[in-house]
């Protein structure tokens, strides 16, 4: 679901910028100032930006845990394994506190458990 929101946000944001660019070149820069002063425009663009940042946060967290799990399969020294364990634990704990969506937290928890079984 996060990937879908990321793509939708990016497409809508890009299309808005293209329309604004074309309109301001034909109708003048005043249109851009009027558009950006509108409160509803600011709220919508802020929501798109926040959604995009949230998706990046979730993707980054999940990829980090997946990467640590793969690396753990090649690590043999206890010191290295301990360092990976601390890193994965810190990522899982931070994700549990920062991610508001239950589905995202469950996915991170599943990756954390997969790491513990490697």
C-alpha cells in the first residue's frame, strides 16, 4: 500500500508542477503566487509531501532490516553478529515507536523475527 501511495503522490505532485509551469509561462508569474497563497493548495501539497516522506521512512526501515538479515547469514564472528543484533534491534524499536500504521509495524516485526532466526 505504501508503494501505491508513493506513486500516486509523485504523479499528482509532478502533474501539478507541470500544469503550474505551463500556466505561469503563458499567463504570467502572478498566477503562481496566487496559487501558492491559497490555503487549500498548501494543505494538499503538504499532505502529499508528508505521505511521500512517510513512505520513504517505511521503505527505508524495511529495507534496512532485510539487508541486515541477509548480511547476518554471512557473519560468523560473535562480535559482528552482536553489532548486527544491536542495529536491527534499534531499527525495530524505532519503527515500533514511529510507524502509526499497524500493518507496517507488523511487517517490521516479521522482519525482526526473521532476523532473529538467522
